[in-house]
């Protein structure tokens, strides 16, 4: 069963992706698009780290 950390991280990642998509779709200024993209990349790194931690637990 997913931990609270996993649930929280995936929720935050989903929000970041949605914010980025919204910025692109509405034609936001380049700074806003860049900021939201950077947030997605940060959260993706966190998700990747979580996957690596889970992989390390695998028997």
C-alpha cells in the first residue's frame, strides 16, 4: 500500500504538471512558463528518487 509520503509526492507532482500545462495553454509570459516547468522538473526528480528508493527495497 502506498505510504503517505508517496501519496503526497504524487499529488504535488500532479499539481505541478497541471500548473505547467495551464501556463502553456493560456499563453502565459515566458517567465511563468519557465517557473512552472522548473517546478515540474524538481518534482519529477523527487518522483525518480522515490522510485529508486523503492527499487532498492526490492528483494
